[in-house]
C-alpha cells in the first residue's frame, strides 16, 4: 500500500527507489528475489555515485544488536563475500541472504535471472530436484552460477549472526532444515 511505501521511503531516505506492481513469475520465490536484486542494482548503476563495495541484503533479515560489521582489509576484484557457504552439502550452497563484493562482481551476480530461469525450466522438464518452491533452491543455483562465472567465494564468518525474524533463535548451520521448513510455510 502507498502509505506503507511512503513510510519506508521517509524512514530510510534511499538515494533512489522503485515501486512496481507485483509481477507473476513462473518460479515466484526464486525469480522475484532475483528480479528485485537486479532492479536494485540497476538503480545503483544509474546513480552518479561510485561505490567501493556493494552489499546485497534481504529485507527480512534481523541484524544482531551486538554485531560489528568488518570488511576485509582488501576486497578482491573477483570475489563474492557471503555470510554462509556450505561446501559439505550436495550440491553445495551459498546463502543468498547477505553478501557483498566490489561493484563488478555484484553486476555479474545481478544478471543471474536468465540463468536461473533456464536451470529451473530444465529441472522442471527432467523432474529433477524440483522442490515445493517449484524449482531448485536459489542457494544451489547461486553456487553453480558463481563457479560457472569463475567468481571466488569468500566466507565472511563474522556475518553468521544474521537470521530471519521467524528463525531468530535457530542456528543457521545446525538448524538449516528447520529454517527451510519455516521459510516454506512463509512462502506458501
């Protein structure tokens, strides 16, 4: 609603904002998030501002009050720094809730939507790994996309206190399946 939108704009005072009507996607959870990310990145690109680092953060995250955010002393040109990377899972994942990198890396990642749609359509045809979100997990697709584009994955361990509101008492690593279950219910 427009009143809520205006409250957000007045409170956060963004340099730029874009409000669009809801788009109907074939794979709503994954595509909607990636579309929003791409549009936000376009706003950044169109601005006259130069940035050393770009942060992608989901709107539904809670920052722990005691969290102090540290950037690495040197940001590498071809590295995405993520809050959580799990190489033990099969397939491996990069959580898409919070990450950062230099603008060139973020620009590459913001163009993931076409790749995602192709992967989701392929998985639908094969009935392979199609989950209750009607597609592959976005974290799996992100990991594969980073590897395909030869983007190095840096794990920023200091960011692991970031959690969704509904999951604030859960541990991201130990309770991952429970967090996914809560998210599944949320997105039904």
